[in-house]
C-alpha cells in the first residue's frame, strides 16, 4: 500500500503544486489521479519514487517513509511509464526493455529472455525486438514502455499519461491490454490522466484533484458517477453521467423471454399468432440470425424464407445494462437479444424488461 499522509509540495518559486494531500493507494489495485492541467498529478506521482521530494508530510510505501529509502533502491521496486514512452533512441527494443535487468547485473541472456517474454506479454510481434524505437508506431512504442517498466517485476507501477499521445483506437486497445495484464499481474498501479473516461474505465478507485493540488473526491467509478462530491467534480465528470453509470450495473437481473426466439426451420404458420410484433430468429445452434416482423410474414414456408432485419445482441453477464440498452436501441424491435459467451441466444430483453431494470437504477437500488 502507498499512503500519502498530509503531503504538500511547494516549489522554489512558491507554487503550491500539491496541498495537504492524504489518500491511500491499495495494494494490487489501479488508483487513478485525474484532474485538469496543473492540478499536481505529475508532482504527486513523482513524489512516490522521489523524482521530486515532498516539502511537508510523508509518503509511506508499505509503512516505510520513502524519504528513508535511497532513490535507486526505491526505484528498483517501482516501474515508471511516461507519455510517448521515453525509450532510448539508440538502443534496440529488446535492450530498451532489458534496461533495468542490465542495471541490476542480470546476465545478458537472462535479461534478453525476460525482455522477449515481456514483449510477447504486451502484445508485440517479436520481430520488433531488433528494431530501434523510431521504427515503431506510437502505440507500439507505448507497449514497449509498459514492457520496460515491468522488466524487473516491480510490485508498483507509476504511469503518467501513458496513452495520451496515441489515437483513440490505439488508446482503447492499450487500455484493454493494461486491464488484461493487470488481471494477471495484480500490480499496485498509480495511473495519471486528465481524461475522465480513461479514469473511469481503468480505475478501481479514482482520485479527482483540483488545481492547487487538493483532493476533491476519492471514490470507485460507480460512486463517483452516482454521487459527485461537489460542482467541480460534477462538471469534471461531464455529460451523460447517468448513462455512463449503467456500464457498472450488471445486466444479470434483466428478465429474458425465451418464447421470443424461434428456430429458422419453424413453419410460419406456427408463429403467425405471436403476441409480439418481432421475433428473434436463431439457427440450428441457437445463434441469432435476425428479427422477423410478424405482420410481414408470408403465407407459407418457413422462417428461412423470410427477410430478416439486423439485430442487436449483448453478452449476458459481461456487457452491463448499458450494453443491453445499446443493443435494444440498435434493434428494429426495440428489444435486445441476450447471448452467452459462445454467441448462443438465451432470450430477449424486451423494452418492458429494460424499463423495469432501469427503474431500479434510477431509484439508486441498481448501483
Ligand atoms: N519545477 C517547478 N517549479 C515551479 N512550479 C512547478 C514546477 N513543476 C511544476 N510546477 C507547477 O506545479 C503545478 C502542478 O504541476 P504538475 O506538473 O504536477 O501538474 P499536472 O497535473 O501533472 O498537469 P498536466 O496535466 O498539465 O500534466 C503547476 O502549476 C506547475 O506549473
Ligand atoms: Mg502532468
């Protein structure tokens, strides 16, 4: 655990970058520091590994004041990733990743093996190992930056806007990669960003800072979205708070109707009298094929003869209520088809069912 205990940083010119900050960063979790430019995020982060020393207060790493640990020793246990990766331009990728192991005196082969293993872990083609940083895209360099920070297997990882310089698509994949890695590695991560969506996506807990380096709120994402502490936090969270909150509400309580899915081999005469205007048609393996409009059914034949409208599905137990609602909005029937992880239909979440589930969230019960 990392503990900030009444930490203040005053720079030589009198600027108070961080003001009386107290918070705890739990072991094995991602804690995000988010806030507008100049609110002291980088300063706070760098005080942990003593690139900057606090003016007042203490930072405790597993109970030990970092000021009592000499910086090289301290940093051995703390990986550090920055924007644009900060790779050494004249070293090959593999040697960039092996930087800390070399410093620790590992033999060359062991260090390189470790580097190769990590490159694979962060999703890079091993062909890249012998290239130089300028021969990689920004997103690839960023992955190398993460691999390098993990090389000596430090328990703590500090990440300062690591994904800010890449385009939104690459950024999304880097975020997902980080969450996947974290699920395996369980590092204690402090992640700095000015992007609230990134904070909400990655953080187990999110610390919102305001200019002057003061903590505005520390909470898990659903709590932050549901109950911002004040106007500053509310404004910083931006629009669509209510909708975004649905991402954290499980869809598992959604009532599904199995009677609204029919096999493509069914005869039209058997479904003509259905009391719904749309039916979800599935193949022999129960995978959705599309929606059939009941009033437009032909006189004879099977559902295989019917032109089906494209459908919205959500993966039950994984996609959250927001995913279910989104699928319903994209579907001509206004209902969403729930599928399992293999893509097999489990039933249909009708508008009534969605309405019921949303009603519970609106009342605060679903959070
Ligand atoms: N060496 C320094 N001397 C004086 N003031 C500084 C110094 N470094 C940072 N500051 C000031 O301290 C405040 C916090 O800076 P910091 O870099 O921690 O902000 P930040 O939240 O990381 O901002 P950004 O989102 O722009 O990276 C700012 O007002 C900045 O100008
Ligand atoms: Mg910064």
